[in-house]
């Protein structure tokens, strides 16, 4: 039971790490991050073989959706982080010292990974 609980906690921490990473990249271009859905709108319009007149009319609509999508995504990620933090704070006291250390290691590894991805993203923007 404790092993299953630790597995669930680890999976949750991994998921949170990915979500927070996505949240940390709100202004990146057309590759990953929150704009993935807005970029999906762009891809749909490309697949429709729009005429140049249609593209001219559609592009402002897609551009207007991007900040709305970003705001929704950021709000959802913040809510997810709050739930995950609360859940982990309730689970942590149930773990033995070895499991708590593993949880700490998992969380640190994900924080390190997020920092590295953020550094990479920033370097690529320069």
C-alpha cells in the first residue's frame, strides 16, 4: 500500500513538474508551451488550404485567441499546483523518512529539470 502511495505521489510530482514547465513558458513561439492550443488553431487553418484573403481574415481571429488561451492555461496550472501542493502536504506526514527523502529528491529533480528547460528556452530566445 505504501509503495502504491509513493508511486502515486511520484507520478503526481512528475505531472506537476510538466505542467509548471509549460506554465513557465508563456511567451515562447510556435513550439510547445501554453500556445500549443493556439498553434493548433494555426495548424488547422494551414490544413484548410485557405486563400490569402481567408488567411488575412482568419489570422487576427487566431491571434486574438492566443492571450485568452494563455490566461486560461495559466489559471488552470495555478489551480493544479495548489491542489498538488495541498495533496503532497497531506501525504508527506504519512510517509516514512526514506519515502519522504525520495519525495524530496523527486521534487528537487523536477525543479532542476524545470530550471534547465527555462534556461534553454531563454537561451534560444536570444
